[in-house]
C-alpha cells in the first residue's frame, strides 16, 4: 500500500510502505479521505511523537470503507462506509482501526466529507459537554471560531440551545461564524474579548470556554468565565506556562481543565471508545437532520499533503482541510 512518509516537515512523500492487517478487535479501512489536523503539522516537524503503540504515519481521522475485519469484531462488516478517530496512520490507502473508534457514516454526509468530522466532533463533545457540562441556556465561548474545532463547536452549541461567542482574526472569518449561528463576534486582533463578552452577557461571562491558546489567554479566560464556569484548554498555540490567579477561580467556583484526545486509551474509562460512542449517540443525530454539517475549507489530493499542511499553517483557511485518497 502507499502512505505519506514525512521525510521533513515540508517533504511529505506518497510512497510504498508495508501493508497493514487487523489485529484482534480491529478492522482495516480503505481510506477515502483523511482530515488534516494541527497535530499532524507538529508531528511532521518532529515535535509531537505518536503515543506508544500508535502508527508513526500521520493522520488522526479518516473516512472510507471497511476492507478487512479482524478476529473478535462483531459489530462491523466488510463493505460498510465509516469514518474513524485514529491515534495515527490516516494518511494512507489503508489503516487499521480499533472497532471502538469506528463511527458509522452519518446520514446526509458524502463519504469523503465524513473525514472532516471525527476529530472535531469527538473533541467538542468530550470537552464542552462531557467535561464542562454545556447545556441549554449557557453561554459558550470558542476561541478560533473559524477553525475546524470552532466551526463545529458553534453548530453543536447552537443545537443545544446555547448562546455562542467566538474570537477570530478577521471580519471574513467572523462572518462565517455568524452564518453558523454565533452571536457574539469578537475580532481578537482589535478587541478585548473579556470586555466584549461581559458587555454582551450583562457582566456574567461565559459558562464554558473552549480554549486553543493556553498560556497567553489563561488569565483573561479566567476573567471571562461566569460563576461556576469551566475553562477547557485543548491547545497551546500561545504557550504552556502562565500564572493562574487561584483567588479569581475560588470567587467564581470556576474550574480549569486541560485535555488531549490522542493519548486517551483505546477502551475503558475516559477512553477514545467511550468518547466515540457518546459522540455518535449525541452528535450524529444533529448531523443527520442538518443542524451540524462538516465545514470544509479546502481539499487536496493526498500526494499534495505538503501543500495542505502549508495552507493550514498559513491560517488562510476556515474549517477543515481534507486529503483525498480516492482520487
Ligand atoms: N487537545 C485535543 O484533543 C485537541 C484536538 C483537536 C484540536 N486541538 C487543538 O485545537 C486547536 C484548533 O484545531 P484546528 O484543527 O481546528 O486548528 P486550525 O483550523 O488550524 O485553527 C487554528 C485557529 O487558531 C486561531 N487563533 C490563532 N491565534 C489566535 C488568537 N490569538 N486568539 C484566538 N484564536 C486564535 C486561528 O484563528 P484565525 O485564523 O481567525 O486567526 C485559527 O482559527 C489547535 O490548537 C489544535 O491543536 C486539540
């Protein structure tokens, strides 16, 4: 089979590699498309090694068709269209997937476009709802509202009847967020998000903040939280170390949590399988009836993976970037 091998961060070569086969409890998926994630850029640059036991080929999500079924798999059959959350291996013609990380193709989504869903859907649902308890009537703030994560988060929060605030770096990106249902639109290059959020919420702030900046936003995120609010940090684009004013948290009974999806175990408590099952149960109905759709900013043939990485890195794209393996 062929897969992308990262010889360096900008030399991603589509080349022959050893075939994969399913271990017990796994299936092999023939890949239609793979989603590009910021983690793939970091891994290609040698800064984000795969967790122990995971494929060292890039790619954290795919859509495709089941080509082989391993022993002890009873829920899935050859020929079924699926998408899947991976710990690695997606930039390839075939990938082996633990059965708990497979998701049925949602109604109303074409097979290649389903590759835009697993990472964002599992990340948003696990953090914003399972961890932070977002529920109807809450105010949710998504930093990077026009990102893959942000464009999905806005739609899920609206489907849950929440008010949505976003930050983004341009009017064009804020327009997309508005079209998806965001109401409080903050240009982080020109405005103070704490002040804007307080103004828009009678001083209350956000019940849930999904943050991708880390250190550089920590103090202001705590300021922007409502009483009993939850700040969930999933990205470190603004650094890893900052001072946390515990008194501010204490006064608000607020919480700060940081999580990563890739390193979760395959099965058991807090696992990828648990997150995948909850996401399929709760988000797939929203996708099936059109309240949530994949937002795809660009598609590239798989042998142009380096150009896809360059585009995501440039910031000159909204929503997800896909690599097409099916031509
Ligand atoms: N922990 C996990 O399990 C997990 C899982 C998936 C993703 N992530 C992380 O989530 C983040 C988003 O992922 P993605 O794939 O959706 O990335 P992406 O599409 O590349 O988006 C990155 C976003 O960062 C925004 N940004 C940059 N500087 C900002 C600032 N000062 N304030 C607010 N936003 C800013 C950009 O906004 P503009 O373009 O508007 O400037 C852009 O939308 C990444 O950091 C990724 O590593 C974490």
